[in-house]
């Protein structure tokens, strides 16, 4: 990239020099001392891994657990206090319901008997009329 910056021109004129070996060694020694040493304390247990996967936020996990405790306690206290189960009385079907059911059965028998008679001899279908597609139907059908 061509620029008229005097600093860039000055840098381009200077030659690259290598770093003195004693300075290089001291820099590398300081960096090695500052790096953490590998130790057995760095091992992550299975519990830590599971905790990280399923509970990324401790506040959220505590709030969720508290909500479940409230729901379970409300469910427990809303149960009936007596130990014997309550039997709900089921009323027998009324005469109107019984008559409607009998009428439904009678109509079903009529329909089934008509279908049995009608399905014995289906009408044969005629041969379809062949004509070009461009001719279209003879009359417009409206649904």
C-alpha cells in the first residue's frame, strides 16, 4: 500500500535485526514460569460435568426446584382429608336416553340391511368418452 506517511518510509528504510539470544532466553523463561503447571487438580469429576450440563445457572436451578416444591405441596394439601376413597354415584340411564339408543340401533340395522342388498349387484360402468382435452367438458360444472 502506497502512503506518504514519513514514519512508514522510515520503517521501510531500516533493516530487520534479530533479537539478542540472552534477551530471548529471559523472555521465554519468564513466560514458562508464568504458565500454569499441569496438575491432577485440573481433572474434572463426573459430578462437575453433569452439573455444568444440566445446571448452567445455579440461581435458575434453585428457582426451578423451589417452584416444583410449591407445586407438589399445593397438590398434596389439595387432596381429600379422608382416607377412604369417595365413590361417585353414577345415575342409571334415563328412559329418554334408553329410547334414543334403541332408535339408533334400529336405524343402524336398516342401513346395514340396505347396504347388503345394494352391494350384491353393482351397476357396470360404461366406456368413457374420448375427446381431445382442448374440447373441454360439454357443460360447465359448478360445485
